[in-house]
C-alpha cells in the first residue's frame, strides 16, 4: 500500500502563554489522517516564518529550536522506515504509537485463533454446538501444521497473512492433507472467520481473501427408497440394541430431525397442533431455527414404544439415543443385514424424510423447508434435484391430462 506522509510545523496562536509566547506544534499527515503534537517549544510569534515553517534568523535560539524541529521530523521518518522494514502498514495510529514510545504487541495468528476457540468452548451449548467447536479445533490444528510445513515457524504475525498465504494454505489442504474440495472450503471458511476478527479490530487493514474464490461442489445426497425403508422396518433383528437403533433411525426418517435434535427431545416438545394432531415443536441445535413437525403414525408409534424405557425415564428423554458413533456403527450392521450396499449413517434419515417421505409424496418445497428447519429454501431445493422418480410421475400425470384434453378437443371438433 503506497503511503503519503507529510510533516508541517506551525504556531498554535490561540494558546499564548503569560509571556506572550506561543507553542510550536507538529502536524503529521498520513494518507489524509492528521496527528497534531506539541513540540514543547515556545517562541515570539513575530520570529516565526510561516513560509519556511521554522524560526527566522541564525541566532542561538533560532539554531536550537530549528535543530529540535529537524530532530522531530527525522523521528517521524525513522518510524516510517521501521514499519516498512518489518512489513507493517504505515498508518497514522502506528506512527503515533512509535513517536509516543508505545511498542505494539506483536499479534500472532495462532494465538488469536486459539483465543477464538477458547471463547467458543465457553459458549458451547448456548451459541455453539459441540461439533462446531471440534471443527474449529481441527481447523486450528491444520493451520498450525501448514505454518510449520510452509514457513518452518511455530506461529506467524498476522501482518504476514496475504493472498499468497491463503492460496498456499488452500493448496496444502488439497495436496498434503488430501482434503476433498468441500472439506477444504470449510476449513478455509473457518480460517476466514479469524481473519475477519483481525479486520474488525483494525489489526490488519487489507483483506487477504479479496481475490480468493472457492466454492463448494454439490454432492449427491444418499437417501433410502420406500423399498429400503420397508426392508429395515420388516427385518427381524435378534438383539435389543439393534432394534432400538433401528427404531430411532426410523423415527428420524419420519420426522427429519438430525441426530442431536432427536437426542435432545423430551415430552415437553410434543404438543397438539391447531389441527388437533400431535406435533413436535423444537429448535434445531445447529441453526437455532424453529422446526415444527406433525407426528406421522410410525413416529408416534416409536414414541409410545419407548415411553417406559428406563433410560428415557431416568434422563427425561423421548428416545434412548446412543452416541452418534455407536449409532452409526450399528446402522452399518443393519444395512448389511438388509442388503443395503451404501454406507448407512444416521444423517441419511434426514435426507430420506426430505425426499422419500415428503417431496416424493407431493409435499411442497416450502412446507418441506419449514419442517426441516432450513434457513434458506435453496438448501431444500438440493433434495428436489435428485428426485427423478417424482419428475417421471409428474410427467406421466401431465401426459394423461394432455391426452384427455386432446380427446376432448377432437370430440368438440366433430
């Protein structure tokens, strides 16, 4: 960034002292921003040269004062050189601090990142989900490893973060860490949040992400078909644990609730809606968006089934949900037993609710989005793009209607 800096000495005539002398002030202008400082010197205003911005004549007093003014000017220029030498931006506040003897604390990237994560950890359960914290911890770890890999440093001054740093970090995640495109973009976005903190605090004045562009690629969302749901529902399982996992998974298939939202459900979340039907009234932990869902018969049946379960009674929960890791482990076993080849995870139940249960059966995009608790209907539209079966059924219906109209038109013509 090109810096324009000017130095001017002038008399502050409004501050004349009892002896009739006025103070000499120094004005430093850095890129249009002014700093006015007293030089500590007073003179007779008649002895001041406005054009030369110094004291007139060659007397001892004039030589002493003008020499002092030259010294103050050189201090400003030295401060400018120091900032440039260390790669810092030459701005008015930094010049002022240098002249006042204030040595700014060096701000290091990983320290700021760690401070962000520490504050986030305190707010887990209030403003952040545990999974969000884990992602930022992983992102910090990757950033540490990148700085060591690229610069052989344990940390780096935030003033060194530029466009080249961002693009190299992107390359590192894709090449060395072998991250897929969407995973890379997520880690970069986490890192971007830390940079925004630096920008907001005025610690850096140029955004290194200005010319950086990276977009997530749309991925196919796997969901269960009606036949696969029935296969899981009808499969005879020989352990209590597998049966419980299957039931909770099916409950999610018919409510669309994510793992953590199912786990957090209590009896207080169930109430009668305006239609006289039982509804789930809850807020998604991920987005804090309200998600209100009418209870379908299968979901209601699962709630009744576990109403007297000891774990549910002791913990005040609606369903006896295990850890996400254990749930997914048992679901893989259930998938194998049912002949489902794709990897079955709990989150697939949410995709299944959106596609097979709702959109495929004619539920509108708006209603689907509201029940899923999406913040943007574009998120819901991703599900609609993969419903070829629904498109086929709609077109078949259209063909039938057009055929009937054609027959009717011919009848009228005759």
